[in-house]
């Protein structure tokens, strides 16, 4: 059995997906160790998932919350620049500290989130087999396909291709602090020149939480790229048990679910406009703020007309019952909505959410609006279109079927075992022969998998 190291951005949704994959592999007898700054260990509650803390000098305990707050609320251009600099510093730290940790722990292979370049860089530099996991929209580039962060609709025209090229140049300019770190670390590791996330992907295996029919029409994905659908845990709950439960819904009135995800759940003003819109449309509304609001704010939303306001809800169960979901267009919510054939009103805020909203429009499974400028009246009009037009749910059906066939976590784990296991059998890395030492201690931060 192999010892897999996991390298992913220290965000709840990314750790949740990687934890699901890790638990599936652990159930098959493998050992799993996440590696990141010490605060990220709080995301992992299952003892089968090990954790090894890195960056104690540059990313000490207590610093993750500030970087998450900056990512959730970057503000203007200066704030966005700070977020990019946070990414760059984290990649630099991981590239510096991963190699000795991997050797000391006896890690055989890496599972690398596409959004953290350090995993692929270090794995390639050390000769370790690795898989790339697209927990957000895939970062793989090809001509004519807008980047995940871009809000553009797909169009097969010369004008559209020029727009994609121009927006890509702007994005690469904005990301230059991160690009400089990737380039420097590639040199330090003795690798060929590179400067972007899409240049740090696995040559052996890439898996994505999406399905092919949700994305724009691609022509250049590598043969080792597989759409597997959402990575959800079939094992024990890996993050927490918060007592989430279904509300008592009136079957005679439309039911709407609103969630802005874990990073954006504190946007009280946006939730307020959503509640006002739903009240005008006479629908039942469940708001899940993922812990982003305090009780005073939650009560204010109830007084405005929200039927239920909770920190967390059983999302898959709620979406199976909802007539529409109002969402930030985060990958997890979008895939769960597709699985339930629930039309989406997307209010994309950051990261790959504008790209997800564009793909929602392209697939005809929902509508979108600006989270900053959409008024309660506009949100209400879009909501009414989704409730009244059965075509949105009908167009969901083939995507939902593709999702059901994609294989999910079990298929992703089998692909990992096949692709990386064969490489390990042929070329066992030197690190795999190093003894990992005794079971974990609080000092090392490594949990024993027994």
C-alpha cells in the first residue's frame, strides 16, 4: 500500500474534496498525509487523515484566518494584489519545506490540487508520481476557451478568440507575483522553465469534479484527464457534524435555497437583497450562511421574510427538494444542483465563480446577475423566470445523467491507484524506502493511520 501526500490550498471546500478522496484511499488500505501550514489541520477531523505542519516560521499558528479574510473580501486592486501575494508566499513556503517533509515521512506519491503549483513542482523535482485534481474549474488552457476566472460566454469566432487572448494577457500580468515564484522554484528544483498553474499539472493523471457537458466545448484536454464529478465522502464525515437537518417545507409553495459558500457566507447585504426578492415572489426561502453571519444578522433576515436561516443545511438533500438555488456559483454547489436537476441563479463573486456562471448560461441550466449591482427587483425577475420556465430543469437532465455516470470519489481513487500505482511499481522513489518513524505525535502533527 502507498503513502500519499496531499497538497491543496488551505480552503474549506478544497480540503473537503481532497479529504473525501483521501478517505476513499484510506479505506483501501493506503496512508494519507496532508501537508500545509499548521492552521489547515483544523479542517481534518477524521483520524484516518494524517496532517504534517509546515511553515512554522513564515505561516505560524493564527495566520490562516487573515489570509482567508483577504481572499473572501479583497476589495479593490490593492486588496487583490495582496491575495495574489499571499498565494505566492504560500507556494514559496511549500516548495521550500515539502521536500524534506516528504523524505522524512516516506511519502510515495502526491495528490495535488490544481490551484496550488507547489505540489506539481515538488513532485516533478523529486521524481515522485503525482495526480492533479481540479477541485475548481480546470485550469487547463486551450485557444478560444475563456479562463475560469473570466465571465465571458463561449463563442466560436475570431472576435471571441481575440477577447480570450487579451483577457488572458491581463490575467497573467495580474498574477505576475505568483508567476515569479513559480519560475524561481522551477529553477531551484532543476525543472524546465514555467510560470503558471497550468504548467504544473501531472503527466500521469488529472481528475476533475466537473462533467464534460458542463464545460465549454474543449478539444485539447490530455488523454489522462478524467471528469469524475463531485468528490464526496462515502466514509465518515470528514469535517464536522453540526446537526444540519431538513426544514419542514410546505409542498404547496415554491421552495428556494440560498447559499454563498464558506468564504462568502458573511455577505449580509447580498443575503438581504435575496430575501427581499424572495418575499416579493412569495416563495419559501432557506438561507445557509456557513457560519458567516452572527445571530443578530440571521434574525434580521428572518424578520425580512426568510423562512429559515441556518449556518449549515444538508445541501444535497435540500437541493433535491428545492425548485431553484441562488448561489455564488461555487463548484460544489453547482455540481450538487446539477445532480438534483435544480436550476441555478448564479451571483458569482470571485475566483472561478464568474467562469462557472458563464458555463451555467452556456448549458441553459440557469441565469446569472451581478452580486454587487443586482437589485431585489432584478433578482426577483430572474427567480420568476427560473420558476416558471420548465426548460431550465429539462436541460439539467442530461448533465445530471452524466454526473451519475461519472463515478465520483470511488472512480477517482481507482484512477489514482491505476495511474500512480503502476508508476510506483516500475520506479519506486527513494523516499518511499525511508521509514516514516513512529505514529504521530502532537509535536510532529502527523496522525497515524494504524
